[in-house]
């Protein structure tokens, strides 16, 4: 944005918010499915180990190793699910700001909110960024979150209807 004509503070401009989010370590990982999957697998393995340690103290699960491992497996999937939801919320916020015709911003605090209408050229540029860069990221996040959700629901059903 041209700083002389744009009243929106630099850190609140949608294009700059997109750039900052892209530079972030965690938020830049969903740019490809492979890097997103690797990130979530790392968090899942860490959570799996933590959940095994936590549930190993239960006397109830010492009698059934299979139930102990499956419960740790399915419950540890909650961590990657929460991370993927957080990534989706962050990228969706930037997407909405990029495609919006208006930019809401604060000059010095929450009490002095303003609205600025984007010029046509800027709106087209930001819509292009949203459709080419951000939309595929949102699609990847939805797909991976759906897969994790199905696995979690499968685990819930297994423990609800089976006696080990």
C-alpha cells in the first residue's frame, strides 16, 4: 500500500499481515501439504510419548497393553488437531482481510476503530494474493484437519463399542 495515501498503520495492512504470517515458523509450514504433515507428525509423536508416559501410571491400563497404546494413540491426535485448527483460524483471518473491500484498523487502541475502503487496484492485488497464495493453504488445512478428525472419531467409536 502507498503509505502516503493509506491511513492504515503498516502492521495492520492486510498485505503486511500476510507477509508477517508467511515469515512465522509455525504459520509458514502449511504452504505445502508435505511440510504441514511433517509439522503435525512431529507434534503428534511428542504428544504420543507424553500421553504414554501419563497413562502408564494407571493401574487400569496395565492389564491391557493394547488398550493402553490405542488410547495414547487416539488421544494424542488431539494436539495436532488443535494446532491445525489454530493454523486455520490464523490463515482464515488473513484471507478475509485480503478479500474484504474495507479494512478495519485502530490508530492507537481498541476505542478508536476506523474503516478504510480499499482502492480498486489494491483490492485486485490483495484478492489475487488471497486466491493464489492463501486459499490453497486453507484447503490443505481443511483436508488435514478432516483426516485427523476422522481418526479421532474412529478412536472414540472403538473405545465406546469394544471391550478389550
